[in-house]
């Protein structure tokens, strides 16, 4: 078993896939290591790559607001991504890049042992729930796997482009808040 610090040290030196050659910084993830909720996005964008922190751009600001809307602070939760390095031009991560990187996420989940894992967007839901997951059709229902409740919902970047979807995302967040209490 690694500590989070050891895992991070190892991850920051990772060269398991091609994304290592174009990244500025590895974006390992951050937050409360005793969090009850983990948020898992897709992969770092421009600002995340520059700062080495997850969800610090426009999508991150919306995520912060959504977290605050359920009466939590960013520092209460843990936030990370499926891939820890920015894909060039913000393309979707390729399957082999996700597979190489998922080992880090598995350790993070093991160490944090949250109750709820929120999958932000299709890439996250496909990698964590099932490969055929359709976010537009299947979001909003908890999927229990092992000890964890997975909640697939829209990615905040999608919500920035599609205002109409915010209503559904708000329902999902209310259900997340209710699950915390039961
Ligand atoms: N989008 C993601 O999926 N992750 C981030 O960290 C930022 C934007």
C-alpha cells in the first residue's frame, strides 16, 4: 500500500504514455484525503496543465459553485481526473492513455475510500461505470459497484455550453446531497 504522498511522487514522474511528452505539469488531484465524495473529470485542460491543479479554469469555477450549492466546500471533497496529463489541443484521452493512467486513480480511490464517486462527463463514466455508458441517456442514477456509489452527471464544460442541461445537473447534485445523509 502506498501513501498518497508516495503515489503522487511516483505519478509526477510518470512516462507510461505519450501524454508525458507534451504536458507542462502532471495534475495528480487534490482535496480532502478523508473525503466522502470524489469528483472525477476527464483530463486537465490548458489552465490545469499550467498550474498542476485540477478544475481551475472556467469549468472548475462552475464545479466550485455546484459544490457550494450542496453546502460543501472544495476543501471538503477530493477532485481528480481519469488522465493526469493534458491531451494536446484538449482532445479526448485515447483508450490506451486512460488504461495506463487508471492505476493511479484506483490507488487514489483505495486511499480515500469515499462513499460517492461523481463521474463528470462521458469519458469518466465510460471508464468507471461501463464502456458503453451514454451520459445523455443514463446520467442521474446511482450505480453501486463494490463499496462505492457512482453518480454519472454532465461535465461542467458541457453545462457551460448547454445552459438547458443545468436543471438536470442540479437534480443530480441534490441526489448526491441526499445520499450523503442516508
Ligand atoms: N476538465 C476536466 O475534465 N478536468 C479538469 O481538471 C479541468 C477541465
